[in-house]
């Protein structure tokens, strides 16, 4: 018996954290690609926090980050992780189980 994943409601909030290391080309590409993906496929019900591990390297160990850039979806559970510059949109959408929502808007913060 196949199980289908339940479609996300428009009220479901997506919380993402992108771990990068400074302003490297891969880090900048990951930030840009994530913004594009969220604008095109997620809508307004999300928040992105960009964590620069050069500023606080201890967080890599504390948050079990083994490679960078790494995108972590912490809400809704379960947690999903994607490693890389996020250039493969389809892979990111499938890996994070993200569905398109109707309205567009973003909240992006840096740590």
C-alpha cells in the first residue's frame, strides 16, 4: 500500500537555516539560489536564517554541520538537510519536501 504525502496547508510555516562560510562563491550562490527557490516555490510562510560559520565555528559542531553550504529545514518536522550550492532546484524541492504556496514575501536574517 502506497502512502501519499499530505499537501501542506497555506498556514504551515517553513523554517530554514543556511550554514555558509564567509562570502565564498559557493556560499553566495547558495544564498542567491535559496532566495530564488523560496520566491518561486514557497510563498510567504517561511523564514530563512543565514549562519556564517566563520563568525561562529562552534555552531558547526553543535548543529552537526559536516559540509558547507548546508540548508536545514527545521520546521515543519522532520528535519531535512541539503548540502551544496542549491543550484538544482528540483533536488532542493524534493529534498526539503517544499510545496508551492500562494503568496510571496520573505524574511531573511543573518547571524
